[in-house]
C-alpha cells in the first residue's frame, strides 16, 4: 500500500471507529526529520499535534529501531509521536504498547496514550486493508502445515497423504494449503533481497506466536528447589519432552544462560513430578503441548526443532535473545540457498 493510501485509509478508519478527525499538517519533511508527517488529531474537545513515522508492515525486528526513533526529539514536538502503519502483527502491537509507543493501523486499530487522551482499539478486522491471498496458511491448521514444510522444504513434492501425516492435519485440508503455500513462495521470490524461505519463516513465526502458541500452554510453574535452575541441564528429561525457548537455544548454540525455562511435553504430570514443579502464575517454568504429530517428534535430542527455537527468541526485544536467535539461524538450512 502506497503512503497516501495508508494515510487515507487510516484517517477513514479512525473517523469511523472514534468519530474523531485525523489530518496531515503542511510541514516540510526537513523540518520534522527523522519523522515523516505532522498529524492533527481532533476528538471532541481534544486537539493534539503528533509527529508521525510512516511504515508499511511493521515486524518485530523493526521494534528496536522504532524505539530509537521515538527517543529522538524535534523542536516543539518532544513527547507527542505516533506510528502510522498499514499492518502491525499482534505481538508487535504488544511490544509497542509495552514501550509506550502510540500506533495507528490502517484498519483503525490503535493505541494512543497522551496526557489527557487514551484510545485503545484492537477489534477491527484487517482483511479489507491487507489482502494476503494466503489467509488459510495462518490459522492453526495452516501453521502446522507451514512448519512441516519449513522443517522439510521438499514436503510439497510428496503425495498429499504423506504431507498430511507429516503436518498432523486432515488430508482434506492439503490441496488448498499446498496451493496457498506455493503461491506464497512464488510471491516471496519476487519481493526483494530477503530470501523466500527466511521470509516464510519470519511470517510463520509471527502468526505462530499470536495464534498457535497461546493455545498450547499447559501452565506456568516454579521449581520447588530453586537451585535446580542452575543445574537444569542435569535434569532427567522424561520421554516425549523437549527443551524450548532459551533452553533450546543454549543447547543449540552454547551461548545463552536461560532466565526463563520453556518445555514442550506430552507428559505434563511426569515432568511436574520428576522436576518437583509447583503451579505459580509468576513462575519462570512454562510448559507447552507439542503441536507437531507424534511421528515428527525430535529424535535423539533434548530440544525442539531449531526453527521453533529461533522463532521463540527472534521476536524478543532483549538483545541477548535476538543475538542468540541469529546464531541459531546460521544452523538452519533450506532446500535453496537464501
């Protein structure tokens, strides 16, 4: 979506959602750099002038740069700023909110927290604004299929029944999912200098964190004996149980000291008993149910697939986690060089 189209669509959506007005103020870009626009927001008795950064699709790797940008000052506009974007994935919105960064999505979803004005809208559908053509790939069933293909890029060449078995989904879903995936890969090959497989992996990761992972949560716990955290690598890992997140990253790269403990298991009760875990919403041990089929369980290793480990760190704001994710990425290869 072109810049003016993003602005016009967002203005219309904002008016429909709030009854307020959003107008672009005439101001030379040189006078407000490094920002792109000067916006005038009016809602009932409130009138605010905001510096705006204009983006297309905002991804998690963009967030640290946005935080740095919003820390910059422009004379007379030192506090009131907003990010205006065509599309902002759910996890990115949460990261922006946590860092007190105002945003407005072209669909009308927004987080605006000013001195005397607070607006939070998060229920407007983005389909009319952002038509991807491959929406089926990003529901829970599609995400399982895309992960299976990322783990084995030759999978789309297999018989449909074998693909369904590898992904752990019903055979009837395969024709549409395969067609959508191949279309996504074709579009990705013409989208710039980001490799098609890496581009697919990043998009999968964003949707996995937003759509699939929350449904897999088995609970949050803490160790009865805190000293077990320091010796976590010595713990006996029950069958059908794998370290995820920071723990998986440590096992893959040898680079990280985990602060949070993530586990994927089909044996929740056994893990709790053997590791002496106590339910605690404020705990640092997180158990998840595997989403891949039994036949695709990681063999002869104690950690989840590197693609999943990369996903769980790459979208974090913590620089040590992102650096570790980069190290994991170097261990991942696809059918084609990307």
